[in-house]
C-alpha cells in the first residue's frame, strides 16, 4: 500500500467517524459538493477539501475537532466564505468545518446593550433583531448582508463605520470557542473588562488559528438621534484626500468617510446605476450621526471643507432611500468590478490618512508603468485602502503582473508607516509579506502564542506566517530552549 493509499484510507475512516458523531447529512465527501467550498472570496486561490462538515451545535463542532485531532488531520473553519485573504482556504488533506448553519440569535438584551449570537448569524441580522428596541450593531463590512459573525470575529472585520466606532474587537465582549484540541472554552462575557490576560483580544482576529468561535456576546449601540449623509464629487483623488484631512483635522469625527476613484465609479455605475456625478475623478461619502444639534453643526463644517478642497458638486441625502442609493454604489463596488474585469485581486492595506494623495499618486504610477489597471475604493477616514487590481487570468502573464502590483502596493503602505492589512486579515494571500513588516523575533513571539493554543498545528495551518513554523523550531535557526519555556509559560516542541 502506498503513502497515498494510506492517506485516502485514513480520510475514509475519519469521514465514517464524523458521520457517526454528527450525522450522515452533515458530512460531505462527494466531489461536486466539495467544489462549492474550494475557495473563499479570494477566488484566485482554490483547493478542494477532503471532507466538509456542517455542524449545527457547539458540541458537534467539538466532536469534529476531536476527531481531526485523533486522526492528526488538519482542519479549517469557514463561515459564509466572504473573506478576501484566503483565510478560509481549505486543505486538500483536511476537513472544512462550516459554521453557516449555526444561525440562532440566542438573546437580545437591550437593558445591558448586548446580544448573544451563533457564528452563522449574518452581520446585518443582528441590527435587524436589535432595531425594534432602538439599538443596532455597529461593525458593518461591505458584505454585511451575507458575511457571518464568526468570520467577522476571525478576521476582526471593520467596515465603513469603523472610523468612529472601531472594529469587531471593540464590540465583542465574550466568546464561546472550541479550542484546537476540542475543549469548549468561554472567554469574557456580558461584563466589560474581565480581569486577567486579554485572551479574548488575542482570539478576535486570530483567523481561525487559535480555535473556532461557536457563540459571541456582542455590544449593541443606541440608534443615533440623527443621521446626515452627503456625496461630494471632486475632479481628482488629490482633492478628495485633501478634504478628508481637512475634515478630520478640524476635529470632526464622522461615522464614515468613504472614497471611490473614477475606475471604481465606472464599475459601480455599470452594476447598480448609482447615478454619481458625471465626470468625477473621485467621490466622497461622508456620514455623520449623533445628537441632532451636533450633527447639524458638524455637517455644515463638512460641506465647507469639501467645497474649499475643490468639490464641484455636493448632494445631501434627503431621506433613507437616497442615503441607501449613495451607499449602494460604495457597498457594491467590489462585486461591481466584475463588470469591467474578469478577474481582480482585492487588496487591503493601511496608511496615515495624510499620506492619501501621495500614495494614490504612486499607485497610479505603478498602474501606468505596469499596464495593470487599479480601481481604488477605501475607508478614507482611517486610511484603509482597498485597491482592486484588475487582470484576465486567461491572458498569460497577467495574473503574475497583478500579483506584482498588488505586492508593490503593500510595500508602499509599509514605506509610509502603515500596515499590510486593515480588516481583511493575512490569511494565505499576505503571509509572504509578513516578514517585510515584522522582524524574525516578532514572528517568533507571535508563534509562541499560537503554540500555546495549538501545539499540533492542526487549526488552520499554513495561514498568517510566511514560512512553516513549528512550535519552538524556526527554519534556519538553532533549536534551543526559549526563555518562556524555562519560565514554564510555554511548552515548546
């Protein structure tokens, strides 16, 4: 019997055990069914998993994890599959644990401004459940109509309103999780700031490498008294970037400031007919919320800063329908780019917002010199860029050129003192860039945390870190005793 036969037999045995543990209908091994799960929102990378499981309870998730550990088979958690960094990319020799059927909103607790939800609950459903009580859930990724809370927790998702309200980590107070060896653990709860190490903070944004969330206790925000939204059109991204700096510099913190360049506007118009001003080289969507008197005063200042920086047209939403139309173009932008390009890479980097004009100019230069088109859509208020690098995979060399431009944009972000990711995570896509931002010592320290949770490296292996790092053994380095091991704080193999 060959090694390949051994592997196939082992996976067949594992599938049989999983069917016995959680039910035949919740375990998929048919190739046509498996193909549905071969990638997440980053379709550039595809791997067909060996087995897909669809657990409906925490106990079933734990049973799957324990079975994988017993068989020494790697596993990957997946929610709605809308991630854009390959974080939920399966393993060909592993199990994909899909939590999308865990959809219960277990509790909405208005007096304490909390909700308790399962990981398959769609982001926007939390707000809909809280709205009758006068509350909402603030994190709102552009995919909020389809992305799930479990994925938001894994990637520490942000969204348009993270400028004022922060990311997922600022709104998650407690987690029930299945740890990498199958134990069910609770971190945090309804009370703010529990004592002890901030393990909850470490878990949120860990991209499935420290376990699988099976329940989240989230913070609800009081619905604002007033919401005012405007759309400002500029001839260039330089002018729009200047307006952003002026607004923030004046002490105004909008709920959101979003920017789109001409190519992104073209795509949005083709897809959803959002009717943005003709001839715009860039548009800003600025939204303010809060007490009516405060919003009115600040809104007047925002309009002034936009006009002073060259806005040739400003539209103010007169009702919810018009506000929704402004946002429709922005929130459909990623998908809309498919109207003007068969393939594209959605990148995600961060720069200081004052560097926006310089960096956007240099991205335009990169695009011009390489012949690779780049559409820019981003959270301008906190400098979170989302360049869309366009290519056609059927044309030889275009995918490689797009990858090169994509990497050069991340290098720009680092050069200007920023980051290689703001909210999409590292996953598979950006692992190779981690060493450009962090030293070997930094990466080793991060690895110690991962090893404390997952010494066997079965929980979403191969993500985040640029090289295969074993616990206590880094390629190219002498294996020795780490000070944390000597102190009894880490078991290093």
